[in-house]
């Protein structure tokens, strides 16, 4: 890690009860933008064409092609609390992020896109949420507390930074660090290069064809999830697919990490990382030891691994 790792002050406190409703609304808003990516982007392995990314201001889509000669990108600015739409041939547009229903957000978003000549049909049914309501009909989810959302983004910034460093220690196929808007989790995934058994599917709100393509090859995946009703606290997670025998009893660090039989993954509460003497080091131990368990028990090729990357320093050949 860096010689001067950020202290606890860089890792904000997250109280699930304070941002629960805002988080539920924001997740659905991000699904609307994410489905624009889904509609405009050719399918990439493991659904990598659809996530959002942590940006310097919030969460962004990256640039998307519209037809043969136009591009558009969308960003949730969680500093000034605006939805920003940029295109290659029109002035920047957008609107303030404030308490409003999902239906209202959807209507404003579609209107802003139409104003710059972008008209794209998206799937209007949310994914991976309980009791989904079509976006144009959802007047239930309408909360937005700026301070709580900003704190969540700050936590994502810290997770993204450590995840990117962790990702640099692998020479094999690895995903970008990206936020999947279905379950609303920031993830980074390593691949052994070997095919995996056909996934049984059955994930609520996610078509089996998508699940099976996502898990077509062996993975060791880690991420950050801000919590939900079933697990009401933010946490880091790590799982393997397929999970090798003994993975649930592996020597995982730090001491706050626990195996969840219900979720089938290792969990480390965000609060345990935030309050650690060195949060960066605590999270990196979790990422490294859970990967080590998956790789050793699954007999991954050690040649896929390398030292963590350093800024401006090419790897020795």
C-alpha cells in the first residue's frame, strides 16, 4: 500500500438506517441509466458493458455510442447533486438530484435525452429488487438525502481505490472495478481461465441466461455492498464460483471476517475496516486472503499472479 495510507477520516461512517430509503431510490435511478448502457452497448463478456464506474464526482456511465457519429455519457454528480448528460454534439444538460419519485426521475431523464435527439427504448422493469415496480409507475421510492448519498459515494471512492490496487496484482483476466446496478455492488473479479460448471441460475430478478454467461468461467470475486434489508450494514464480500471444498473454513483475515452460509460468501463489515488502525491494510488482507483461499483450494495457476503495481514503474520482464 502507499507509504502514507489515508487514515480513518477518509473512510466515512455509514449508518444504514440513515440512507436506507435514499439508497433504495438511488439504486433504481442508476438502473434506469444502466439500462441505457444495456440498450446502446454490444454485449461484452460477463455483462461488463453495463456497469457504472466511480468517478471524480460520483458515478458515471462512461461514453456510449449513439448511432455512427454521436456519443453520450451520463453521470450522477454526488458532490453537487445533479444528473449530468454530456454528448458529442450538444450542450450539457441535466437536472438537480433531490427527493423525487422513480417515475419522476424516469420522465425527466427521458425528456432530457429526447431534447438532444436521443430516443432509446429500455426495459422498464427493475432487476434484482424485491417487488419490482416498472419505472414509469414507481411513486413509492422517492427519498434523497444529499449528505447520506455523498457519504456513500465517499465510501465507494475508498473501496474503488483499494480494489484497483488489488487488481494490479494479477496477470490473468480480471474485470475492471465497476458498480453493478442490479444488486448495487462495487466489484472486481479475477478469472482462472478455466470454464466453470453451468450455473443453476435462479437469482431473483436476473434472467438465467445472464447469470450463466456471467459465471461461464471460474472466478474469485470481491466487492463492496452498502447493505440491504436482509443484511442491514455495509460490508465487503468475497466468493468463488465454483467454491472449492474447504473455502468456507479457510484462514481469512482480518479477524472481523465471517463466513455467511446463507449468502455463500465471506463478509467483512465496512465498520471493521473503517475503524481499523490502517483501513487500507485491513481491506487488502481480506482481499488477498480470500483470493488466496480460492486460488490454492481451486488449484489456480500461480503464474497468473504478480506483485502489486506501483505508479510509474513498469513491471520487470
